[in-house]
C-alpha cells in the first residue's frame, strides 16, 4: 500500500507542475515557448490523472502500479524535455522527448494488459 501512496503523491506533484507550466504558457511565455509548454503540460496532466487512477485501483495489482509509474514518469520526462527547449533553448532535448512518449505509450499498454488479466474489476 505504501508504494501506491508514493505513486499518488508523485502524481499529485506532476499535476501541480502541469498546472503551473500551463499557466505560465498562457500568461508569460513567448509564443514559441508557450506552444511547447502547453503541449508538455497537457500530456503531463493526462498522465498524472492516469497514474492517480492506477494508484487508486484496488484490484489492479502490480500491473496497474507499473502502468501508473510508466505514465507519470513518461509524462514528466516528456514535459521536462519540452520545458528545457522552451526555457533554456536546449534543442537537443528534442531527442529526449520520445523517451517520455514511449514510456507513456507503454504505460497505456501495460494498463490494458492489467485490465484484461484482472478477474474482477474493483475501483
């Protein structure tokens, strides 16, 4: 249960970061940077919510937990790589973004497998 609480807390921090970056994108960033920040914040928020759902899925077991960690870490890596491009001009971080994207995709696939392997669905 402790691991689920850590996943939930990490997801909440990611959600807060997504809101902060999205707000900065809307109110203080240059147009090019705003587009990158908005995209990163959007994906990070979706995957923070996915990770919350995985952490709270009582019957999900290891599969749901793994899907949650993949989703939230992938969202963070993706968002931070876009933020590094936007804030620091580190264009080479564009090569890091697909790593985060791949982790997010794998998270969804692992969640699908966990859902199919679960005999009874409990929320």
